[in-house]
């Protein structure tokens, strides 16, 4: 499983996909896959919505859309989120994911009973 094969759901306004947030990271950016989610690291800690704002800003930059086009649909208080990006078709989102991770190595999905 690679980033380019991330499950995307077409939405009337755009596209939706799962994100596994990594708040409090040293470096911001796309980390890879985490099961069926896109793993994204942000610097701010998960306090007072700062990590969520940073996540939306980073996803907007990565997908080249306005910040207002990115919404957290569910999971605002957890690491596992459902994100919607408006104004972007599933085909466009897939193309941008492929461009973000050319030749990437597929990370292992989480194993049952293993934390972290």
C-alpha cells in the first residue's frame, strides 16, 4: 500500500479521506500510510485546536487548495480524522498524491496488539 493508493471517497463538494495526525512532531509533512489513512505530522501539540489548524493548513498546501477548502469532518479530538477537501475531484486528489510520493516505499500497516 502506497500513498497513491489511499482510499478516497468522492463527495458532492470534493473528496474525503482518512488522516492519522501526528501532533508535536519535530518536522511537519507527509509521513506515509497508516492502514487506510494518510499519516501527517504537524509541529503544534494537540491543544486548543492548534494541531487541527496546522493539519488543515498543511493539507491545503500539499493539495494546492485554499485553506478554506479543507475541513475536518470527524475526529477533531482524536488522532484519527476524516478530512474533506472541497473543489477537488478524486482523480485530481489521486494525481496530487502520486506527485507527492514518487517511488515511495510502502510502510507496514499497524499490527494488532502493537501500540505506537
